[in-house]
């Protein structure tokens, strides 16, 4: 097995969906097959956008692309994809983070390997990029984000140094990373009510909801997330509300939700509010899955937030 860097453009002409599948031509087949069962890092070229290294995932299988000669699909292991907490540039202090892109003087190479859509990545380079994109102390950063006084109290505490792969597979760490990116994508505003509520300490009350749950093969992609208030998150998870096929109109199970609750909780437009960056809008396939598998399910004997 071997780790790779995979180039991906947000507006790619290929059938890429980073948390699901990576579309590539035959010249890269041997390299990608060697990475089956191992991790890859996604990279957006400078000319395509500002993200640089932006996510990590694991390849589970490689198959021929149906109906397209000499093209292949790398299938992403469900639940492995994780966007970086912060995007990582190709160069730091003028030096590449990939040793294969560095000349003997430590400076960036030009052309050649820099242009490859699939690049082998040594374990040490992989760990370094992950440490920049998903910091060791991400959970501590989030826990003390709105309580600066705790930083002073905890100043002498050592961050537990977790191995990179343990960090990438530990649910608590992944939940924190997912929550931070989804809430940021929506400007800490509820996608269904439009409200941006903060408590006395400045902490946003909005939560990050998975559209397709992780335990049902949903990913931690921002496109599988919605920023929702606590009550609307509860309603969404229980199928009382969803989003229509147009990816905008809010659907309500009106035989289970009183009209006054709808009027009080949802945005007057009756439409979903999109992320600040359109590239992070909910994926239509995730919304379709929620409509078909969660929305309208019978609510069990569970007390509702409105009594």
C-alpha cells in the first residue's frame, strides 16, 4: 500500500465526488491500485482555486469506469473522508510540503511531477500535511474557543500526541472537525430558520447535522452537512422536516408538526439558506437520500420539543 496526493478541482469535468469517488485515466492506474486500503490527500491546484491540500480519505477499491474506455474510478471507503480544519498551501516559507516536489536546495521544482494528477506521498509528508490541516489539539481548540480564560488555566497542560491514523478514525475528533467546518460554511447561521444566535459567551448555538448519518454510510463532507438550531436538528434527524428535489424548498411533515411551530421555527421564505461558498451546498444525492429514507417516518413515542 502507498499514500497518494490526488488533484481535484471544484469544477472538474470528471465525475469526481471526493467523499465518494475519484475519476482518473489509465496512466495512473498502477499508482492508484497500490493505494487501495491506504489514505490519500486531496489537493486543489493553485490555478483552480485557493484550497491547496483540503481533505483526506481512504481508497477502498478501484474499478473500470462503466462505458468509458481507459478510465477508472477509485471508490472512497465510506466514513473515511474528512475535510481539513484549515486548508494547507503547497508551499510553506517557500518550501514544498511534498519532498518529491523539492529540488536539492529545498526549493520548488518546476513542471514535471508538479503537474501530475496522482502523486505518491511518503508517510512523513502525509503526517506533516495532516498535522497542519487537522491539528493535534483541534478538540482543545474548539473546547476553549469561546472561553479564553481557560487557555490561561490550561497553559501548562500537554496535548496528548495521538498517532495520525488514530486521529483520522476516532469519532470524537472527526465530529469536532466536521462541526467546525459545517458551521463555518453557513456563517454560524441556521440553514432553515436563518437565525444566528449566540449565547452570553459568544458561542454560536447552531449545530452541525449530518444529512445522511455516518452510521448509514454518510460522510463527513461539508456537502453532507447542514447548520441547524438544536430543535430543527432534532426534527431533521427524526424526519419531521427535509428538503425538496429542488434542493431549496423546505418540506414539513404537517400531520406531525403543528402549524404554529412551523411559523415560529422556519424562515418565512420556506427555503433552505445556502452556505457562503456555493461549492459547499448540500449535495442533491444526500438530500434525496434523506427524503427517501428519513422524511415522513412514523415518530415513535418521544416527547417533542414543543410539548
